[in-house]
C-alpha cells in the first residue's frame, strides 16, 4: 500500500538529489491522487486487465496526468487502447 508518509519521504529524497522546492502545496490533493491511483490499480487487477504500453509511453502518460494535461475521459480512452484483457 502507498502511504502518504512514504511519498513525502520520496519527495524529499528527490529534491535533495535533483533540486526543487520542498513541501507540498495541497496535501488533500495529494491524498486524493493517491486514492484514485489505488482505485484504478484495484479495478484493473479485479478485471484482470494488464496495461500494455512501453515504459516511455507509460511514463509520459503518468506525467501528463500529474501535470493536469490529461483529463479523466482521456485516461479512460488511453486505458482502453493500451490494455490486454478487455
């Protein structure tokens, strides 16, 4: 399970290694994002759906979600296209 404290520790570690600002702008938003990711993983597992994408494609997809470029309907469509099991 992903714990908020673990993510904050990783964030601090990343800042020390790569630079950036410490702290979190909106802790509630971060908790909401974690919950959505966990629900998505659980649903994919429950439905026996395997994501079928290159590491680069998956990375770009994840980044586009995290910076707000990709919206919910686009996430659904990406998962529909990049899966095995549907």
